[in-house]
């Protein structure tokens, strides 16, 4: 279900990142490479994080949904994901440790809703949450996302 939105090379694993800014750069790069978003979109995500309440992207269980408004530079609805072995702190806040970051790009409200429904369905499954926590490679992450 989620795989229909994932761009080529859009599933990534890294042992660690230097912080949330690098995590956003890493998770957004496949979307940039695929031509799904413009560089301004990535900057808009970072700008959202530093705004008051920017940690709304943290949906719990170490998962964050990085996104911005479509008009910030979305060209095509798409998705990428980064899982890190060592948690990073969203907005440098101790109460927001993240190990899995999805980068969502939706070109309009309907696509945004469809993508969010697919993610919500995936993330609401406790089995998927447990499997995400144990991922240690891109191959394992792809298997979790595809339901294998």
C-alpha cells in the first residue's frame, strides 16, 4: 500500500545522523532526485520544525512525518523514509527522539489524504511498529514497508 508512493532509492538506513536537519536532508534527497519536490520544499520542512509547535511531526513511537504545504514545492505525490540506528532529537528536544522519518510530498489535498491514510494504517499496526524498531538495513526496512 505504501510502496506505490515510494520513489526510487526512497528507502534508506543509516546508523546515525548528526541531527534532525541532516535527517531531513537525507530523507528528502530521493524526492529531490526523482523530481518530486523542489529544494524549497525541503527548506519549508526545516522551517516548520523550528516554528513553535514544529514537533507536531513527531507521531510517537520514534516516528516523524516530515512534510510542508504543497505550494512550498511539491511536483508529484511521493514518499521516502529514513531509519537510523541511533535516535536523533527532533527540533533538538529531548522529548522527541526519532528513529524513523517519513518524508511526505502531496500535490493536493486528495493525495495528501490518501497518503496519510496509507501511513496511518501502516503505523497503527503494532506489529509494524515493533518491526520498525528492529530494522538494521535498507533491505529490512523495505521488507517491513512491503509487509513481508
